[in-house]
């Protein structure tokens, strides 16, 4: 299957999910999905008329994957964004898309937390070195 995004990002998984529409009737619409280390990209299935335009949900804007519910045929789950928007999805029970997205999101959040920690540590070390240099410069 061809990747929806023509980018050098490594693809973790590609396939199909159903997204609940925001319309009055809240119909389930099939979406082609590409999961990468940084985002989840959604587009209409090919052959839907016109160019397939991908919508990208970057992991930096996703807070969590929530509300997992299993029925006989489907797994229903919700992606909650940092601005509290909820996007509902469903997939066949055996596909485990919710687990794949959750694991990729956790990996992204862990890497970001490590980067933030290292940045704070470097700032503290630079501040300590700067104050030590100032004390040495004032020494008689």
C-alpha cells in the first residue's frame, strides 16, 4: 500500500479506521490512516472523488487515547486533543488500532519528557557555571 504522506517519516502502521462525523447524524466514515512516530494522518479512501486530502493529528496536540469500549464486532475509542476536542473512532476488534496509537503516543510523550528534562538540567548547569564564573571574577 502506498503511503498517504510523501515524507521521509518512518511509518509504524497503515490501514483503515472509521471516524464518527461531526454532522447532525454522526455517521461513521472510513478513513485511510497512516501512523508515524510523530502523528496520525487521516484521509478519505481513494476513489472518493477528487484528491485525497490528509488531515494530520500531531502527537504534540493529542492528550490521550480514551474511552475504549469493546462490542461484538468493534472497538470504540476517543482521541482527546490538548484543546479538549474529542474525536471518536472505531475499528474491527482484532485490528488493535487503539493499542498501536496509544503506544506511539506514549513513546512520543516519553521522548518529549526526556528532552524537556535534559533541557532543564542544561539550563541549571549553565546558570550554576555562570554564577561560579562571576564569583571567581570578583575574587581579590
